[in-house]
C-alpha cells in the first residue's frame, strides 16, 4: 500500500478536484484506488465547506466591513460595491439557464471544491437535497476524471 500516494491524491482532491486523478497512473495506483481517494477527498472537502458556508460568508462580510470602516476613519472615500457587474450577471445567467442540478454537479468541479461548495450553499442551501446532488456530482466527476487519467492519457 502506497500511503503517501493515497494521502497526496486525497489532499489534492480536497482543493483542486479537476486535476487530482492524473498523478494516479504515474504512481502505479489502480483505477479503483485512484477513484476512491479522489472521491473521498472531494466529498470531505465539499461537506466541510458546504455546511460551514454560513460561517465563511459572515467572516468575509465582517472583514469587508472592518476594512471599509478603517478606510473611512483614515479619510478615504469608500465607493459602494457594484451590484450589476459582469460577473454577477454571468452567475445569475448560469443559475437561470442551467438550474440547480447542473450547478450542484459542476460548480465544485470547475471552481475549486471549497469555493464551489460555498457558491452552491449560498444559492441553494435551503433546499433539501442539495448536498446529495453535490455528492453525486463528486462521484460522477471522480469516475470521469479517473477514466480520463487511465484510458485517454
């Protein structure tokens, strides 16, 4: 058993899931070993960041508020945050066009797992089966990336 390879794949999948399966064939791991390592790493990270997303969002808001108060006390004029930016318009467009299932499956894949899980929790955190869709997306994406790593490359 190659515990160093397992732990490396696991930890790589916790943050950047998209590229985590590709070291598996180089370290002579089996298809199943690679699949299980990256699935467990991605799912653990998604669960931590999904269920702690309220804390991370409030922490970010508090830091921004303190930064703005500090700038105001120094006499710097703070411009209000724009609400209709291109990025916000793109996010709303994706949310309307693709829906909950697609965003739950692919946001942790294309974004990093922590950021994607927080985004999904922010948009769909009140819905009942959101985390189940994230876990199913992790299983599907793990299978896809492991297949690509072993068969295509």
